[in-house]
C-alpha cells in the first residue's frame, strides 16, 4: 500500500472504505473511457457518435443464438473506449479494403457485454443479420477486419449434418484467411497473439480432419488455415482468385449438402469464373480422398 493510501487506511472508517474502493474507481475512471486523442479521432469520422455512413458500433444489443434480438445504440465518442476504438479501427480497415470486399451497405458491429469465456471467438458473424458481434478482445488490425468482412459478405446458411457443417465452416475460414491475405498483401494474418501464416506447408491435415469427426467443440480455424496455405501455395496472392472465391461463397447453397464432399462440390459448382479450375484442384487436394464425393 502506498503513502497516502496507507495514511487513509490508518484513520479507519471512511478512509478505509475509500482505499478499498480504489481498484473499482480505477477500473471505472481510467480503463473504460477513451483518451482525448481517441475521442478526437472518433469525432472526426462521424458526428460525435460511433456511427457514420460506413460503419455503426452499437452497444447494449441483445444477441441470442446468432441473431440480434434488440439492437443497441451508438455511443458518444467520449463514452466508451471499446466502442470508439472499434469505430476508428473499422473505419480505417474499410477505407483500406478493396472495393469488391466492402459490404454493400453500412456494417453493423454489436459490442458484446463480456468476452464470452475462453472458448468463445473474439468476433462472430451473425449469419441471419450479416452483422458482427465483437467481444472484449476485438479486432484491431486491418487484416483481422478483412477476415471478418469475408464472413459478412459470405455468411451462407450452413448444412445441418455435423461433418458437413464443420467442413463448410472450415472452408469459409480458409477462404476468409486467403482473401484477407490478398487484401492486405501479406501472407500473415490474424490477431497478434495467434498470427496465421499462409506461407508455411500444410502439415497435420489427418489430425485436423479427425477432429472434425470426433471433437466435442470444433474450432474451424486450424483446418481452414490448411486450406488457405494450399491456396497460397498454388495461387500466391491473387486478387482475381480471391474475388471469384468470394463471389462463389456468396452464391453457394449448402443447406442440402450432407457430407464434406458435397460441401466442396457445391462450392466448385458455383465457382464458374475462368480461374476456378485452379481453386477446384486445391479444394479437392485439401479434402481427404475418402471424403471426396467425386473425382476433381
Ligand atoms: Zn473467421
């Protein structure tokens, strides 16, 4: 305990109550309010609140089962460090994104009240709404936002069967990583703590595919990364390929796909651009032979 606090503590009564409340006051006063600089940057982008024509950061939304039940409100730029930070970084990423990756309308980002625990993703796409749910440790770097923009633009309905559903999620993650890498012109993407490098060999596929069948909780990112590495290995960073994959991801219908092979086949069936034969070959090479429904 430091000097003044020790003196107040020694006085007992109200002094002790004040010292005991210091950690709470610190958390309310210091860590949640934006700095003057951040407030200024936020105000320069909008009209004093965390919204403009490009993006809207909403706090207090009620979200259940991947759907927005009640939309929250934009915050004043001086109110919330988290909302203002998200607003500034989303605006920076959207203005840097290639035109074909930007959402057609305004992007809604709902701030979650908590980080959802260790098993929850820091960002989740709300498939029914085409919006994002941002938890405590949200995205900050442009490549993380680019990855999420791919989910916002694709968000296809997923198959019902477990293996098909997990394959579709992994396929979407692989495309999101590849397109994000193309958008930022770097083969390294993801949050600082867990950078995902596309310029490494796609080792460990058998173990990841086994997880798809047996894991109680399935994280689609590692298996998706193996696809992204294969895409990078075959195509390098190619904007035309990234565009055609994004287009196919917007058109694909997976609801009736009942097997992993059917998920891949449905994707290549709508990938009709001239460069899709290359994507098709990569996709079927990613899928283990015994899971393929048809020859590539
Ligand atoms: Zn993702």
